[in-house]
C-alpha cells in the first residue's frame, strides 16, 4: 500500500466516471481536487493499465504528471471518454 512508502498518505476512496459526460467528469475531478484530496485518474478506458496524477485544474484543463509520457494536460493526451475513474488520497 501507498502508506508504506509515504506514511502520512492514506487512501480515501474511488469515484466511477464511466458513462458520464466530459463536463460531469471535470466537475467531479475539480470538486475532489478543490477539497484538498490528491487524485490519481485512470485514463485508458477502465483497463486499470494507466493512471496519472492530477496536479491542478485551470478552466477545463486538468494538469497532470504522467509516468508514461511528457504530457501535462490530461485531455490533450488522452480521450476524455476513456477517463473511467479516479482514486483519491489525503494526508493524515
């Protein structure tokens, strides 16, 4: 688990995004991020294969850190339609 690597970091929950519109997804991601949670978003259509970390949101741009590329804006790199879920964490 993540808390073995970062002791004060704990998993809180998961939010399903499959079947939602782009604006509904943006609203949910923004809502959790603005409450101070740290988000990791699955971006390849509910495959569990690729996750990115949300750093900030600027308008409709979700700024990310992507371990698989140099991409910095989530929906410039990945189709919004394939954004299937996110997990969120907090610092204890």
